[in-house]
C-alpha cells in the first residue's frame, strides 16, 4: 500500500470505528503494510476519534520507529505478528467492541448462527487472555491468523481483524460486534421448554 493511501485509509477507518462505537477512549489501533515493507500504525495514548496524519507512526519491519521520538501503539507486537504469518494481508484493525468483549467473559466465541454471521463473517478464532501488548498475546493471535482466519476474539480484551484492504477488515469488525450483540440478547431469552407450567 502506498504511504498516502495508507495514511488516508487509517484516518478514515479510525473515525468509522469511533462513530460505530467499536472502540472508546484511547483504545483500538490500526496499521497498514506499506509497499516497501514498513508499517504505518496509530500512535499510543491517542483516541482514534480525531487522529491527524502527522501523528501516525512509520516503523521498520522489525517494529523500530523511523523517527526516534515517535511512539507507536503498545499493541505493535500484535500487528507485527499478524504480518509475519500472513503475506496476503495489508492491514490490521484491533478494536474493543462492547458486545465482543462482554461475550469473551463466557470463555468462548459467540455463536455464529445467523444468516449474516454464517455468510459474511466466517470463522472467528479465540485467543486466551494475555497482558495487552505482550509477545504472548501477539503469538497466540498469530497462530490463529496463520490458519487463514481473519478474526480473533481476544479474551477480556477485544477483537483483531486482518484483511487485504481496510474496508473488509472494518466490515468484519462490524459484523463480529453485531453477531456478539445478537448472541448476548438471545442468551437472555427464555425458551418455552424452560418456562415450566403456567
């Protein structure tokens, strides 16, 4: 991806994540793989709501910032690991969608039994809890991504989606949150067989 295209896409989809309430506060981060192998990533400690292009951080393939003062997202190891195992992707979106995070408290991936989830979302992998920004978390997610799975639900943390192009990664994020929301509300319903005699 060309630098300016990557910068424009990160800023556009960062705002989309915020507007859809797929991330809040200073959570969430995005990255793009550039044509020369470098990555362009969001900075640490900044809300994606109103990022500027000059705040994005360019890092070498090993994660070293091209400018010494720059501070990339603390989830950089996750992004690096995803690109390491997937030659067919050029972007990563890591978000903290509310219902996805809530569902991880059950210790499982939410059911994908709706038409939208089955036809459009596809497989969703699972990564057990590890501290944010840790190599363990990055490696666990990379293991899932290496199996050609584009979405990883991270226990007590959030969701990470990879793709060739930000639009698809964003759509996967949005679909996953909707599937988790439906699963949550469905879990509150009482089945007739469970209601007992009237």
